[in-house]
């Protein structure tokens, strides 16, 4: 029988307030974007001011004093960080009430740090529409995109990113490869191997170390780098002096052939990066600094130069509040005060969260900092999130556009997350990079006795060592390392 009635039901759901949406955006901003955001807020909100010695007496919320330093040691694989300095259990990442951390899974607390319903691309569903980025890609962005698509191992990709950072506006690689090898803790041969991969990027000739090498790469692509042309590239100083007789003698060609060769050189591009002049290169500033601790372990601290310091001017707030007469004026003053207090508190919480995530990453990747790029451990967002009691999406936002300065160089926090490969016993895991390095070492050991390892044989050897890996994975890693198949290698050995 149909009828009408009233019912009261109780349920749980995630409600993202406008302030919470802004807090999510704050977390994923880079230091330069954050500075621009703070400047805009300073212009908009008269109750905000920078924390400077000459500023008027102000009072910030009690929570607005973030700990900027954490000491870590790695005894028995545990962190001895001062928990109280970074502990934010009384509040979640953005000031919402939170319970004490328990061993329950993340989905057992549906209202805490669950940003899974935030809009795609990491932006909050606040209805704001942003203008599409229609600017032309810079040379750095163009090379970074090609490196990411080159199917390099995590360690080789880190090397490629380091080399790309050394490219000038003309497209030339400036700097010594020996310094890169020493900083990253790997062999010079590996740096050169990654550079050879980068030489295959577009535009042709990019990341060359000299004009002859740049032109040689372009000629090689056209299949025109014969011995005579190579000799011409090695004697460009004679061409600059217009010493045609010396060039003909050095190249072993007649005058007609030399004229054609010079014409080919004129058709090449000596500055392959000149076409990417959209924006000047911007210096990356580290958000976190990692230094060796004299007492052992590592000292992890925030870069104070990138942290905006804001205060709420309580005295001015009292003056304007007393002078407000209409309801509209009183509402405006109240909104400014609430927004100012929220921003100061959120900036402090953002700093605490970044420090907490970075400290756990350093603890997990201690071997890399000590021994080099080949000792990266398998690491994912869930491991870090579980260790510090946060949601995976929060960790993901923290590691986006955040950089850490270490004794081995400047790296994005996402660099430290590498894939893992299971073991035969199902208990332990192996870093994908370590497995790639083992495959490469096994293949480099071929030839002494004429034995060439097939992919199936490599799988058997790795399984004997306790690494559970499929044949297609071995083939994928081998191809990523630019290593020919066993049949091709066997043919190369026969031909000497």
C-alpha cells in the first residue's frame, strides 16, 4: 500500500569545504607557485603581513611554529626522529579532527585524509576553470618528455634528467661527465651509455659536447658520416681559415667533392636548441635539504628560504573591527580574519607534512645516499603513507613539484619511488634497478668462453638467485638497456 512518511537517517560522507579545497591546492604547489599565491593573498587581505623584524607587534596562532629540522639515524632500520617535533596526530594534514593512529587500514577512517574524490589531475572540484596552457614547450620540457618515454631504468632516467639539466639554450651539454659520475656514484661508462641514448632525442644533434659532435650526429642520421666527412669535422679550424688545400689533403678528396661536403655542412644546424626560446630557464630551488649528521645518519631540514612567513596583524584587526559600522564592513573584516588565520595555520601544516614525508623517504633510501644510484630500494607511495600515517594521495601531492638537495645532487621527491620485483620465496623484494644491473652484468660477462645467454637462461639464473621474474620482463629490461637479442649477440661474436 502506497503512502508517505518521514524518516531520519544517519550516514557518513566526505565533505570538501572551500577552505579544504584550497588546502589541497597548497600542498601540491611548488615553492615558486606558493610564493606567487602568498603574494596575491598579501595584496588581497589587509590583515596579513610578512614576519619581518620591523613588523608591528602581531600574534600568530599557537600552531603556526613548524619544526624545520629533524634528525634521523638508521640503527636496525628504524628512525630515531623526534616524534614530538613532527607529530600531528591531534589534527590531520589540514586541521580536521583526527583520531590517534591505529593499525586499522586507511579505509577504516573514511573521513580522514581521503582525497580520492578530488578532481582528476590533482585539482579540487571547486568549479574553477583554468585557462589552458597554450605556450610552446621549452627545450628542457621537450627533452624531459623524451627521456620519460625512452623506457630507461629508474637509475638511468635519473642520470638522463641530470644530463638534461646541464644543457644550455643552444642545445649543448655543458659540464664534465666525470663530475656527474662522481656525484651519482656510478661508473663513467654508464653515464656515457645514457648520453648515447639522449643523443637519439629530437632535434638531432641535441646534447652534443662540441660543434663537431653536434654536426656528426646530424650527418650520422642522414647516413653521410663517412671517413672523409669525419676528417672534415675534425678539421673545422682549417675551414674557418679557408685553407682548402689543407682540407683536401686532410680529407683525401678533390676540390669538387670538398665543395659538396662543405655544402652539406651548411645545411646542418649548429645550434639545435635555438628553436626552443620560449622561456628562460628557471632555477630549481630545493624544498628540503639533506646533510650528513656528524652523529650518524642524516639531518633532514626544510629550506627556510622557500618558506613564506606570515603573521596576522591583531592590532590592526582590532582597529578596523572597531571602525566597522555597516554589516557589510563587519562581514568583510571577519572573513579577512578567518582567511588570514587559516592561511597561517595551513602553511605551517604544509611545512610539517613535507618534512614528515621527506624524512621517511630519506630513511627508506639511505643506501642510495651512501652507496649510489644502483642501491635504490623498491619504494611506493603506500609504504611511505603507512609509515607516517597519511593517505597515499596526500603523499603523492607532497612529492609533486618538491625537490630535495642531497650530497648526491638535487632530485625531485618522486625520483625515490622505484618499482619492485618479488622473490622466489615470496617474502622479500628486489629493486627493479638492481635486477636490471644484474642482467646487464651477466650479459657483459659473455664472450670469454663463447657462451651467449638467452632470455630463458637469464630467467633460470635469476630464479636460482631467488628472483622471481618472467621472461617477457627480462626481454623488456634488456631492450630498455639497448642490448641486442641472444641471436644478434651470437652473430656479433662470430664476426669478431
